[in-house]
């Protein structure tokens, strides 16, 4: 076999093409036609100049191979063309109802009500600083004490305004005013004395009486009273707590004398009657109303005067009233313990708990009435004179 000549080997060198790894677009195909390079196989023979290679028939056929379907890789099934972006919507200036955006059609949420501004209120209670402790940088503590007045400290235990949570359906403001007036009246009459519960003996703490308020509507005001829960009071002798009351048949004798002698009749009522009498028991304690004290105060009232609804208050009032009437010159009847008379028998006084009936000469009755008012809060409730209806 005859080997090929050198001129034929130089004219027909082996061709090598590089296949692209991804599908090409039309622009890339056109670019590849312009950039097709022919790389001859390395041989030991002489190589043609670039111009000669470009003039060869195989070089002129390269663009056709590059643009043929077999020259490019097939399209992948996983490739997804990019979605075109939607055109921007331009709204006209005169937007009709229903064509506005969702945000514009959504109703606005209701705003929360504005928080009320804090008003400056009067303090409900007084704070008392008894001592101040200062710690220095060296760790030393220095304590400064304030000068304490026992009377001032005891007065300031009660708040300026009571905390009334329930008014039993009555006007709350009238109830607060009535409660303050009742406490002030009890202070003026020295009904109680504040003591610390921790200073009492176990037996005394066991016998502390409960208390509550009783409210009465008086039309233009509310009349409150602090009453004791008398069923919690410990009594050893029942004869010591009951007070006598006059029977109606005894009233006939003074009325007969008044009609026969032309006397006048005058009736009176003792206000806060029980608060005038001293307590029947010296060692009697009661829990104060919670509207005026905090639970952590541990305060109890030592009762100095009789208080409403105590089992021993009636007896204490009867004893105190007898002492007052005897001081102004009246004598106690031996037949009826609730009738008092003057030495001349020209005036009689009948007592029914806190109600008094005066029957006698007008001058003597008015004199006795004024003298009793100096010891008790006595007010006139009615009058009866000869010839009146």
C-alpha cells in the first residue's frame, strides 16, 4: 500500500469541534458562526498559515455544522422560561367606588378610647415618717428619729376619707358625709381609745366584739351608726345587763295630777344616748369599722362609753341617766324605778330608755329641761299645755 503524499496530509488535517453544553439562543448561534475555531491535530508535518486554513473546503463547511441541529445540545425538560412581569396598573385620577384597591376599600379599625388624664386627688391617708436610716460608703448605718407626739400620732391613724364600698342602695356621697360626722361625734364624746391588738392578752383578743354600720335614710341626709354585734359579747350575769321600762298603767297617775293642777307636758329625746354612758365593763374591746383602717394596722377600740347594740348598753344608760337626774335635785321613786320627782312634788319626770316626759309647773319644767341639756344632748320633741288640742 502506498503511503499518502505529504501534500495530501497537509491539505486534509483532522478536525476537532467543541460542542456547547447548554442550549444556545439565536444570538449565541450567530456569535458561534463568527467564532468557530479550527484546531488541527498535532503532527510532525508543516502547518498551514491561518489564511490557507480559512480557504480550505473543510473550514468553509464549519459554520454549517455549527448551525445544524446536531451541533447543539437538545433542550432540557427541566428548564422553565422566565415569566414575564405584569404591566403596572395605572389608576385614573377619578376612581369610582368599587375600582379602588383592597387597602382603600378596607374599613379603618376603630381606635381605642383615649386614656383619661390623671387628676390630682386629695390624699386618702397621712403617712408618718418615724425614722430615716442612711448607709455610708464605709458600710456604717446612721439612723435619725423624728419627734413623735402621742396625741398627734393617735389622731392621724384614721384616714382623711373613709373607703365606703357599699351604701345599701342609698346615696354614696351622703353616706360618706354621715359616716364622717358619726366618727367625729364619737371622738368628741371620747367613746373609744385605740390600742394595738398585739399588746392585748390572748383572753382579751378572744373576747373582741365585732362591729357593723346601720344606715337610715333621713330624706336630705343619711344617718349612719356604728353598732356592735352584741351576740359576741361575753356576759356572766344576765341581771346585770337588762334595764327596766315603765308600764303604761303607771302613766295614769302623773297625767291625772297634770290635768288636775293645770300643768304642762313636755317631751324630749336624748341624741346618741348610749354614747353618754360609761361602758358597763372596764375591759371591753371592739373591732373598729374597716372603712377607716387598713387590715395591717392591727387596731382595736377599747370602749370607754356604751355603744349601740351592746347587751350591757341599756343598763349602762339607765345608770348614767339616774346619776344626772339626781345631780340636778330630783328624787328616785321607790315604787317605780323609771319615775323621778322634785322634793315639792310639783314636777315629775318619766324616763323610757332615751325618751323623757316632763309633767309639772311650766317654770319648773323649763328649768329642769335646761339643766339636763348641760349634761346630755336633749332636744324637744313635743309640748302640751292646758287648753291646747
